[in-house]
């Protein structure tokens, strides 16, 4: 392991603030999480007054049995530039409240969440921004989804926007910028919605975010990806756990004089002997699929994305970009023990350094001890697929409805006339207009106006949409849906064929909001569209693929969107006025140069 310069001790040459600003993630002072939050009055809730009452994960629908808590959880984000060295290589990043990763947003199931976001990216150069609350349904609040060009205009530099939405479902998720590939530059953080447990545990260690990491600025990577002659591959420089990892500075490119520190420091966690710990893994990366394990410890999987599932045991979990998995780990070793937590970028990911490590110390261990634990011998299958859907069964069973429409969305790529490598989804390389968001057109004089580049499909009043995604390319893709949860019906190698396919599980198929489709493979999903009118993105969550056109929009129930119930909020309109003013002032009335599917060039 070339990223360790000492043989027997874990050295931390950088302070936590030099690595991650004001963030405490990955440090031994990071707090454990409660079973639920106290009420706003400060009076602690008791087991006889649980926020969600007698609702259980197995017996109550997470979609229709949402409790009315009457509570709003309020947060404030200030987004700005800063210079840190998460792996020892110093670079300029984007920070939330001077933190990378960003602060925890937490609420109880049924609470409202309110986040005031101030864009302080006013120089170096200025940029817009917007925050997407990953996996939330946004029922009745489609303007709060945080997608520029779809649900809102970007928040202009120096301006603020307040998001308000309900925690309709519960579990582990994250928030991130949806402005171009901005989140790859540091703009992301964890979210936890407390709800009924489907398995017993003693300690909640909270979120553990794993992500690939580029030493280049995210915008420079986008320029590379969208530039003439791009091969379709860009290599990450490192892999991190909760924003920390070491980097061998001797491997810097020739002529690179960037300040770099060996043995910057790894994330660390504490296990209590004899106790069962909940860990909430999140892949917050830009491209890489992760295989996560803890040496000499089994993991019991209890949730995928926002869906509690029937527990099963494994040694390795696979997470595509945007996916989450909650596991339980029993601390069976003796006090004074130390073990490696490993996150490996899979063989189908593109990276210079695939392994991220963190140390798990049992109570009584010196916290500079170098673990000598033995990794599990579980070979990488090389498919980047999630666990078999036959073993991932939701705790709350939902029968599969009959589809009223079937849509094919094949994946492809091409090189355009200017030499740019583009991805297409359903035959289109998408490009959105930040100055004219699709959703806001519902109340415009001419109604919805969109050209072919919008890659928008109007599904009308169809109640359930089945989508077949064939991927005849050599790249895997994490497919993400906004505003809904997907039924995962089938996945495998080759193109999908009804005659050769295994019959669908119609009684209780797996559900989640991101699903991997393997290289040269397929996935079949279904969406229940009855409860959520809106314009919802359906796209690849690989940041660079979305930048290069791998993006689509789904319009559900446009007639309802034109009613007074869905009047566009004043603040959403004001954000567009502020963004339009910003773009006109800096471009003499012309549009900013848009080099990818959702990027306005920085000023």
C-alpha cells in the first residue's frame, strides 16, 4: 500500500480542518445517531409517544401511511469556495457551511424539512447552484426537487432560495448539487429520516459516504469530457471514505507542483464489543461503483435506498453512484481489536487508485494502531450489478400493478459534428435550458414548449409505466428516477427478451430509486405514476455521463399541473428572475455558453 509511509502506525499529518474544513465526518468525535429526534418543544419523546405511533416497517405503507407530526426541521446552507486536501492533495473545492462532506440533515418520518440555501460562489469564478434532495418523492412540491432546467432556475450568485418539502419516506439518503457535475467538486452531504425499524440494533454509527475523487476541478473534468476527441473515459485519482484518504504524493504527474502531504489521515470509527451497529453507506461519487466490506465481519443488509428489506447476510455490498445500503454489524471481537473497512472501486470503474480504507477500533484500542486484519476473499465479478433481486425483498410488500404503457429507453453514444462524445438515452442526447425550466411552463401562456433536445416524454394519464433499458455499451450505468420509486423487475446480460426472461415477481418486487444496469446488459423497471404529477428526471447518475446527454424527462398528468393546486410559488419565479438578470448582466443579454447537458459556463 504505497499510500502509507509508516509501517506500524496510522499517521495523521494533516489536521481535520486542513482535510475537511469544519466537517467532523470520519473523526472519532462524530456523534452516533438516535432512534428519532426530539420534538421542537425540546420534550423528549418516549416509546409510548414515538413520532410515527404504532406504524411498522412491515405492516404500514411508507407511501400512504405517512404520519402528521406537525414539525418542521430548519437548516441553513452557505455554499462557497474553499481550499482543503481531503487526501493530502490540496485543491479548491465547493463547501457547505465550510464543510466537506456537508452537514447532516435529519428529520423524523412525516416532518417537514426547510433548508435556506445561499449561493456565495461569487468569484473564482461565479457559478449558479441548486440542491437536489435525492430520493424524496416531492408529492405536491415538484418545484423543490432542485434540478436546474427542470424544476427551477439555478440560484444566482449572491442570492438565496429556501427549499421546503416533506419527509414522506424514511431511511438513509443524501443531498447534492444538480448544477452540472458540481457535486463532484464537493457539494454533497448525508440525510437521515428516522422511521420504524425492521431489525434490532444497539448503536447507529450514522452515514458513511464513499466517493471517487478527482484532483482536477470538476469543471476541468467536464471540459475534458465535452471536449473534441474525448475517448469516453476519465480516470479518478483516488477513492475516499467520509471525505478522507491518503495519497502517494510521489505519483503526481511530472511537473505538478501542487502542495501535497503524504499520510494525510484516514477516517476512523469505534465499535463497542458485543453490540450490534447500524452503518448507513452512501455512494456519493461521480462515476465509480463501490464494493464495500469489513474485514472478518459479516454484514446484515436491512435497507436499499429508501426501502427497508427482509434482512440477509453478506460479506460485500455493491453500491452504484447515488445508491445507499443500511447494514448491521455485530462487534464479535475482543476489546483492543482493530479492523479495516474497505471500499474498492470495481474492475468496471475507471480509476488510478481504487482502494479506500478506514480504521474500525474496538473500545480499548490505541487509535493510531495500524489494523492487520484479513480481507474477505470475495472476487469482483466484474459486472457492477447490485445483489440479485431474488434476495432483496421489501419489508412492506407491494404487488406489481399492470402496466398501462411500456417504453423502451435504449442507451447509446455517438460523436457529434464538433467532435464531442455524447451519450443518448432513448435515442436523444439531452440538453436542458436553465433559463426556462420545463415544470414552470405548465402555467405559461403557450403551455409546455419543448424541443427534441429536452428528451421529454409526456405519459399523459397512464397509471403505471414499464420501462425496458437495454445497454449495448461497455459501460455500466446507475439509473436514477426522481419523484418516484422504481419496481425492479429484471436485470441481466444482453438485450431484454420477453421469451427468454424469467417471470417477474408480481407479489413483492424490489423497489429503489437507483438501479445498476450492467455493461452489455439490461434492466426492466416499473413506475407507479398515479400519485405524483410533475416533470421528473430519469437519468444516469454518473456525473460525466449526465453532462454528456444521458438524461431524460418524464411528464405525468400535465392537465393537473396546470391547475391552481400547482401554481408556481413566488420564490421559484423570483429565483428565475434573479438568474435571468445574472446571465444577462454577464453576457450582454446573450445566453451563457452551455458546454454540457446542464452547465452554464462560469463567469
